[in-house]
C-alpha cells in the first residue's frame, strides 16, 4: 500500500510513462480534427495543414477525402499525392472505399509517413477488411504511419444518446471514446452557429435539396449551439486530461488553477451533511467537478460502530450528489487532504466549521492545522470553511475511556510489562541496566504492535515505573539515589512513547494495506475462475461462491433467458432463509439499471442488495447479495469492489452468451451449406430425367391415342412442367445464396416490366380480374428487368393461387421521396383470405408453407427467391394485410437514382466549358 503522504513516484505511473515514451518508435501519431457538425471546416483545416507540411518537404498522402462538392476544399487537393480508391463489389455495383492494403504497401517502410483519412466514424462496405474506418486507422498507426483524420461530436459513442435527444436524429455511425482519447492531438475546429447557417444557405455545406432538408431538421440554430457546447466541453475534458498527464509525468506538486475543482473534507461530526450539500451546490454554481474525501485516522477507526456508520452514509450521500468519493487511511488528516488535492489538481478545499471548543478531530482544529500546512507547503490552494446548518446539532464525540472502551487490551499491556519485569529480575546484576532498558522498550514495541496506541502509552509509563521500582537503587522503592537516572527515565519514557506511536501507526497502515490486498486478491480470483467458465451455469456457481466468501454472506445471480425473463439461481431452491430475495426488486433493478435494496434509496429495509450485471452490450442479469455485515456496503472501497465484481460477472455471462451464439451460427452455416449443396446436386441430377420425361410426354400427346391415354399423357406433361419449375426454383435459390448471380442493371420503365410479367403469367390469370394502377409519369428505375419480372410473376402467381376465381388482383406503382434518395414501390394486392396473423416475415423463409397450404402445389421457395432478388438490388420486400376488403398486399421497393442525362444535339452552338465539366 502507498501511504497518502508518500512522496516516492508511483511504480505504475513510471511504467505508464515508459510505455508512452517508447510508443512513438513503434506506433504512428494520430491527430483528430474535431468539430460540432458537418461544415465547420474540419477537412479544410486538415488539408491546409497538409499543404503546409508539403511546403516544408513532407508531402502527406491523400488516403480518402470527402469534399462534398465544396470547390474551396477540392482546390486544396491539387498537387498532393493521392491514393486510388479500392472498388468493392456490393449488390451488383462497385463502391469506392479506402484502400488499406495499398496504403500499407506504399507507406509502411517510409520514415515519417503521413496519410489523410477523412470521416473517421465511417462504416466500410461489406467485404472490407474492417467494418469501421477507425479500425483501418488503428492498423495504420500500428504500422508506424501517422494519420490526420476528422470526426464530429455526434459520432462519439458516449454522446450518441445525448445528441439524439437534442436533434431528434439518431446517428448510426459511432466511434468508441477510448479510441478518441488515445489520439495524440485533438484540434478543435469551431464555427459559430450563425456563421454555419450562413455557409449552409450559401451552399458551402450541402447543395440543393439536401441543404434544404438539413436546414429544416438537423441544422437548426438551437441544435448547432448545443452541439457546439458539447464539442467545446469534450475538448476541454481532453485538455484537462492532458494537463493531468503532464503534471504526473513532470512530477509537478503545486496545484494549477485551470479548473475551480472542489475537494470536500467529510468529518465525523453532525455538520458533515451540510458540508457535503454546500459543496454540491457550489460545484453546480461553478459548473465544475468535485471530490469528497473522508480521512480515517486510528482514533476515528476506534469509534463506536454507529458513529462510523453515520460518517460512511455521508460519504454515500456525496457519491449520490455526483462527487468522486474516497476514504483515506492516514495519521494526519491535514497532510492527507493536501496531498489528495495536489494529486487530483483540486484548487478549492472545503471543510466544515465546528464548535470553537473542539480540540480533537474538530473542524476548527483541522482548519487551523490545514491553514498552517497549506501556508507552508501549498499556498496555491484556497481554503473555504462552511458553517453548519442551524437545524443540525454539532457536538463532540464522547471521549473513549481508557479502560472503558477496551479494558482487556490495557490489562494485557500491564501484564506484559509485569512479565518483562519478571524476565529481567534474574538478569539484574549480570547485565548492564542499559540492556534492561532495551528489554523494557522491546516490551513497549510488542504492546504497540499487538494492542495499539493507547495500551502502548500505558506500557511506556508502567515500564519506567517498574524499572525504577525493581532495578534502580534503592530497590523496591520509587526513590532515586542517582540524579542521572532521572535522565534515563525521561529518555526511556520518550523513546517508549515515540516507538509505541510509530509502531501503532505502522500496525494500522499494515491492516489497511492487508484489507486492500484482500480486495484485490478477491477480484483476481473471481476473474481467474470466470475466465475458464464455458457455460452459464459455471459462471453463476463461481460468482455466487466467490462473492459469498468475499462479503461473508450469501450471493445469488438472476440471469436473463432468451425471452428477457430473469431466471432464479439454482441455489435459491435450497436456500434456508427466513427472508429470501425478492424477484420483483431484482426486476426493478434490471429495468432501471440501478442498485436497489439494502443501503439504497429503493427498499432500504430489505436484507438483500440488488445490483445489475452490466456488460459492454447490455445488462445480463442481477446480483442479489446478503452480506454478513450491512456496513460493508457503506464503505466506498467495498462498494467499488462489489460493482467491479458484478461487471466482471456480467462480462463473463456475455462472453458465454456469444460463445453459444457463435456455435449456433456455425451450426446453421454448416447446415445451410450442406442443404445448398444437396439442393444443387439434386437440381442438376433431376434436370436430365425431367427433360426426357417432358419430351416423351409431348410426343405421346401429339400422337393419335385413345381418349383416356391422351389425357394421361397431358397429365404427365403438366406434372413434369411443374416439377421442372420447382427444379428451376431450387437452382435459382442455390445461385442466389452462393453469390454467383450477376445483375444486368439497365434503366427501364416500370410499366414495361409490369406488362412483361403480366404477359408471362397470362394463362394463370385468365380466371381473375387484373386492375392496373400505374401512372404514366413514373421515372426510370435501374434494375435487372428479367429478375424483377420474375419477382412480379411470383407475386401474381401467389395472388391467383390463394384467391378464388373471379376475384380482383390490383397492381399498384408509386414513388416515395425525392427523385434522388427515394424509392419506387410496386404492390400486388388481392381480396382473398389474407395472411395468417404474425407470419408476415416467416412467409419469406425458405420452404415456408402454411398449415392450410398442403393441398396446393409448391415448395415454399417463391417468396424466398423474391427476397433474395430484392436484396441483390439493394431493395426490400414485405407482406401485410390489405387496407380494404381484407386480402393480402405484397410490396417491393427499389431505390431511385438520377438516370444518365441524354446528350443534347445542336448544330452550331457548343458550350466552351462543357469539355472541362465532363
């Protein structure tokens, strides 16, 4: 354990500093240009810095830069080397992405290589090496390449919900705060809201309809002001961390008043609550962070349990009010508070003002010692005294009687001194009296180590008296014949008192250190045991056993099942307790993600403490703990230990969960692969006999046969055609899942595609009335006409198959949204029996058939093929009940784009700048 007054450097801090010093040799440097929103000038500032470096002879490589059509930004790219983008196939088209391999190949062996990678939070196209661009940047840094990049405040993971609540827009592309905090430099690019709105209106942020939509939604003045404040605060936090790191590295002791942070000293008196509330109010007024610390001396540690418990509740109150709390073990409270303030760069020290008559741990006494100590060692700290509330009674703790609090300790101390005297009696006259004095002092040290400071003081006086009575002439008398022995007595008493005090202090610090080591060992053992658990039952059993031992009570884990229901622990069935845990309280703690039960504001009368098991992805359950001593939960260190243990257990449960998910996914992938292989093999093997069977059936039907034989031949031909269609569906499904399908996209009019599908299904629709609702002014759509005809044909076939003859089938076409960014929706609607409730999505699964469909032909592949075709087009397909007259509606949506402009033919006029624009 490190004492609060220890001036030696922290070994962990020295190791971290050594790692930071060695980092530049193996890792590149990261500079992030940080802004409140798009358009503040992050990319512009990054390119300006790149051009300055190029002018100095260090030309950076342009990895990827998004200009968004801004001419002034694009002009800064001139003359800088650029890395070609990598074209990645995605759903029938090639999309440009950052070429990570090309960047590594080009820059890996170049000293001082620098690359510009815009939009750090960007999500890469499926098929890239990493799903996120920041992971590409991480690999560049790991290979010693410096990176300049940009990011907006709304992309930070910790602020995602905050920004969504302000703007009403939930940003999907996020960046972990841990990666942002590891950046070597963060450059804030700030633009006022009015200036940014002016840039938006001038078309310097977005252009056309996109700028208009942005101004109506995200780019409102209130949103921009709030985002700017978030960016400034986040940058200030980053700068504060840099300042703290610099102070730690340089071992700077004086406090720098860069922030008016507050340190609140919590004493044992009744005024402690008023001091804490005053500190919280002052911190809110100054908009600064604050800490609350209680210094526990050996004298305070010996107080009655009720008084100590009340102080710990005040520490808990400070934590609930937003303070960072700590309980320090030290001999001198003034020194401990001053050292804590220096370590955390807290410029204001807030203490309570007790009664003037107090002279022990009282507030005035502490304030006087702090004033002296700060004036000598830390004059830069501000000392603020807070008066007690008029409704609170400030009183002095009753002094502990010497023999009343622990008479046995003092009795044993007296017996120990008598034992030393008995031991020295036969040695008198054989050894010098100086050696006898050493034996008595050794007894004082032993008493201090075993029974503490008070018995050591008694042992010091009693040892002097016994030495004088039994070993100094005249013996068996307290009289002294030689005046020099008075000096011996005085020195002996002083050495005994000082030695006893020091030994008792070391004993107290050793006990505190032992407790901290026990907490660390408990967390280590829990982590080690859970690391080898591969099943949920093992995690539950291990965590319950370890936490029960560490807190001297009983622990139970409630774990969520697949339906998000809390499952009781198997150990609860055999629990022989009169007060079992309450499942309702555990559910409340889970739903609110807050602790409940013992020692909290929710059901504080319960004997159980309920704590959510948080994990990186979600909360995995609830820990129910019944400690042997309820006061353990009031100690911040034990509370932090329990919260850490709960988080470790939650992470173990999440790891086991994803192991099970991965195993199930592998099983499904293998099953799907085997099924696809079987389908492909069966389809190819069936095509040859089916073709022969179909040819023979056609030959028989054309010959002059008896009426019964002719009908049989026609039936064989129809059934072979149906089986042939099924085989084609199997082949198409296998091709779609294997990715072997290549789209032939062309700009097509939708009405022609609908007409072709109707013509293809002409025979199947003869007994139904088809109604077309297709406007003539629909735009062109880029699609594979053959495959979309197949989709519409399948939908029309389903409508004809599941509706009675004479029913109506409607085909509807509409556009939704703007021409660029909108979608074309095609719907096939009937007035038949409709869809089974709750199975709208299940209809699109392979081989999905309803319970009432067994009499109808088919294999249940038609809709699955439709969805696969739509996904290949980047579109979607869904089913729903028709709005009127019952029935079913199947709709498909295709993305709209800007069709290529037709060339303009003019005889004598030509724009001289047209060639440049092309």
